[in-house]
C-alpha cells in the first residue's frame, strides 16, 4: 500500500506507475491523479504543443521528401517499377510482383526492337493504358529511342507508324 501525494488516499502499489528513481520504485501520485494532471497540462499548453507538433511534422515532411529524392536518384529502376505499378493499379489492369532479379536481367539484354544496348529501359509490350499488365510476361527491354517513340502504341501499330 502507498499513499498518493495528491489525493492523500492509500492505494495498492498497482495503482501507481513505476518510477525507478523513487525509493519504492513507484511514482508519488496515483495513476488517476497523474492522468488528471497530464490532461490539465495538455489543456493549459494546447497551443504551444500544437505549434511544436506542426513544426515537427513540417521538418519531418521536408526530411522525408529529401530522403525520397536522394533514393530516387540513386535507384531509378526501383522508382520506375513503383511508378509502373501505380499506373497499373490506376488502370485496374493488375499488378504482379516483378523482382529486382527480373529487372536486372531485363536491363542486361539488348533492345528487342532494334538490338541497341545503349540506354536500355523497361517497356510494357502491351501498354498499361491499353489494358496491359505490369507483370514479367509483359515487360521487355527497349532502348530509350524505341521506348519513347512507341509510347502507348502496340508493337504492330508502332512498327506500322515507323515504316518509311
């Protein structure tokens, strides 16, 4: 049993929060008095607490944005995969796991359209905007020139449009 320093009632030790610095290992106030004091303090200092929380949130948002931008610059293939999955989800065409190993294998291959090994990107053979899925079966390596000129066309439409 212990007497609360605030309400002066004798209560069992279970009614007091642990506190290592105290001789008996418990706070001087009971849990109920402690909670009331915290609530009064929150009401009294509400504006300053909210201002601190807003400032912290602003700093954290800025820090996370900077961290994300750095990660995006150092890992462009991961970010591209994230954006492709996002577009696929938006089109409700299905998103399947494409592992880093799969992407690495695709980036190591030459362009399937012209055979170039310069600036290889990942292309959706059937574009997501046309109902294609973001899955390993619909991904192929394509050089930047072919991939950008193909845009949202199917392979047949693109070949027909690029023939002289």
